[in-house]
C-alpha cells in the first residue's frame, strides 16, 4: 500500500468556536447556501452528525464530481477537532483506497484561529497521486474555508 501525508496550516481572524460551529458543526446548512454554484446539498446519511455519522456532499450537475461520502471518525466541540474519512465518491480515483483528514482549530495569539489540517492518502501498491491533483483538492477546501470566514466577518453575531 502506498501512503502520502500532508499537513497544512491556515490562519483566520475568526475565533475558533465560531469557525468550528460554522465550518464543521453547521456545514450541512451553511456551505450549500454560501456556495450554491458548486454544492447542491450536504446530507446526513447515517447517525446524528457526531462521531460515527456518515455525510454525503452532492455537487451541482456539470462538475467534475457528482458526490462524495465520508465517515466522521471524531468530533470534539470542546477541543475543536474533527477527523473524517472519505469513503466513496468521484474523488476516490482508481487505486486510491481512502483519504483521511485530521482538522484542529487552535486559538492564535491575536484571538483568531490557527487551523491545522493533515490529509493522508492511502493508495494501492506503489501508485502515487499527482501533485497537481492534491494541490487542486486543497485549493477547493481552502476556498470553502475562506468563503465561510468572509461570511463570519460580515455577520459578527452569526455562530457567536
């Protein structure tokens, strides 16, 4: 089995509690509203939204992906941690078994957030993903993160 791991760090002026609530806890409601040009819906397929639950992201027609389904491995509102595993969908290309993500929001000295995201790619045999494909995926996640951040900046009472 092949394996690759990447850790990225992002900063935001938004407090961790607000950013976590908006981008993780209530993402199924907020993200489709903020990104209707890309995301049709986020559905809870199994569970109550906590650890052990399964969610499915449905993209609008005509996109590269139709949907992705992921399992919530860990969710802690107290520690601002969120770990999940991409189970199935168009993002799992042939020879890519799964992708896991570990997300942690920490308070920054300025009162904002330092977000640390570790993504782990598990592949069949010696197959390795193309760097540009990994980069494109990260850019989409960062864009979503920035859209949520902009919404919170424009709506200071939201998710307070």
